[in-house]
C-alpha cells in the first residue's frame, strides 16, 4: 500500500503540531505506523491523500451515523451557509434542535447547547455541584468524559491508549474531587456512598462504555446506580456523548429504560460538526445562568451551521426509525465470527474486538487484552482496506451507509487478519 503522501504530510505536521495531530487518539502510537492523512470521505468510505480507499469504522469517532456527506446534511448546511455562519444571538433553529432532542430523550426537560462533548460534561458536573451544594464526583475507571481536569482520573480513550495514568497539569486538589471506581460494580458504589454519601454531587457514567473499547452495563447495573444516587440525594449523569442517538434513537437511557437526572450529548447531534449539549431535570437546569447562578457560556454555542447539521441528522433519524434495526442486524452479522482467544463486545452499532478470553466487563478485564496483537490486527485490516480506530481502547462504529457488501468485505478481511 503506497502511503508516501501521508508520510510526507506527517513529517511536515510533526514540526508544527504536537505529535503531528490535533487530538492524541489519531496518532497511531499504540498500533505502530503513522496516521493516514485524509483527503475526503464518501458514504462509508474514507480516501487518504494517496488515493487509497478504506471502509470507515471510525466515523469521525462516532458522529457519522449516516456516513460521510449525507445529502440531507449537506443540503441543510448549504441553506445555513446562505444565511450566515455565526450570530452570537439566538436563532429559531436552536429551539428546534432543543425540541428535537427533548422529544427523543424525555429525561431532558431543558437543554443547553455547547461546542463539544468535553464542554458538555464539564458544564454538567458544574451544574450538579451547584444544584446539590456538594463537591465530589464519582466516575468509573476506563470511562472517559472528555479532557475536563477533574475527570481525567483513571480515564479511558487516549489516556488508556497512551498509558497516561494521570495527566500532568491537573492540580491535585481538582483530582481529589473525583472518586474513580470500577465499572459494573454496584458494591463499589455502595461503599463510596457509605463513606462519602453526603459529599457526592453526582455519579457520571457512560451507560455503555465506548472508551475502554465497548463495554456494556451488566444487567441491573444502571438501575442500581439510579437507586443508590436517589437514596443519597446525588444526581445521576449519563454521558451519552457516544451513545446518544447511536444505541437507540433515545440513547442508552431508552435502550435500558433508566431515567437519569442529567445527560450529556455530542457527536451524532452535530451531524459531523462541532457540537455538544447537556440537559436534564428542569429544576436542575434552571440553575444555569442566566436563569440561575451556575455560570456557563460560549461564543459559538448554538452555531447555526452545527445546529443545521444536527437538526438534519435528528430529523432523518426520526423519519427513518428502521435505521436502528438495520444497524443492529448488520453489526450482529459483522461480530458473529471471532476466533478462540478473541472476545467481541457489541451494543447496537458500537463494538470492539478484545484479544483476550474475556469476559470484558470493566477496565481490569479490558486491559488484559493483548494490545500488541490488536496492533497487528489493526494493521492487517488497514492493509485490506478497513479503517478501525487505532487503539484497543475505542469502540468501532457502524453507520447506515455501510452496505451488506461492505460488511461481507469486512468479514473477509477480518478472517484473513485474524489468521495473520
Ligand atoms: N472522544 C473520542 C472517543 N474516545 C475520541 C476523540 C478524540 O479524543 O479525539
């Protein structure tokens, strides 16, 4: 495979951009080789600078549920461009996006738009603290909630990929406001509340983890979190940046039938443009400035282009609910065959192959995966024209643009790659 143009671009990039990338997870550090530079995307495919085509299971790390350059999203963007790129003032479309989100996710009684998932989680925990008057936040090992100072404790995604246990630059006092517990253990949560109950503002959780690879909640786990937080007057915060509009139209909370107090969203709700959102109970969200005393702001929040793309995405999904069944069926087919010694975890169109016997239910079991073997698998897939996330500790995303033929080609590539 010729990637000489990507190689030249990378040599140029590392001189100007830390590590040559604008987000660490793109860097291929844990799988070997170097990042491909992307020239364009079309439907389920990515084309690199050298003209190689790949079936794309990264989907921009989740947002591209409908694939690249979906015509309805492009048309919405063209209409928005004709009007203006940013106003820093309210627009009717922002209300429409808020309404579309609230209709799909009924636990969200009010919502604030921001520019990224990180901003959403950062803001949501501030609101939780303001509402409860408490300081501590419970998170789970291997979950990742963006690069918020106090949430970069035992975090997944790039932190896990690069083996950075705790990032430098976060004051110890901030990190000490976070209690990091094992995922899928209600006993650990009971114990933490037993010791610190009156000081815990919120439990933040990826209801289906995507950031230590895909790890589903065990039966009863989310309901247990709901019961414990309620009993102790803490808020339950579902980080659905990855799962929102992905594992079901109403996200993981619809799929598992749990109503959190607060929810964060991002990725799919921006249709491929930078967006995030946090929302939830009206009494909690009414604490947000200017309605209340918890300050949070943003020059480009509710940006008309991002809102237009997001609205087009949500309207398409609402009009085509069959998308979710199609994704479920195709993802099941894709994940049906794995060799001995490989565990596949899947929820809807999110999945991960772990190179361990399994089961993989938390960070301790996820990190048993043979990451060197994953690296070889990743490179073998890339050589066969399949682009996976360059890390063991990320989820793969199937989109509605992937055809049955793409799935069969991917299965054939995976058979060869596993054998290799
Ligand atoms: N939040 C994404 C999933 N882990 C990764 C995106 C990034 O960190 O660049």
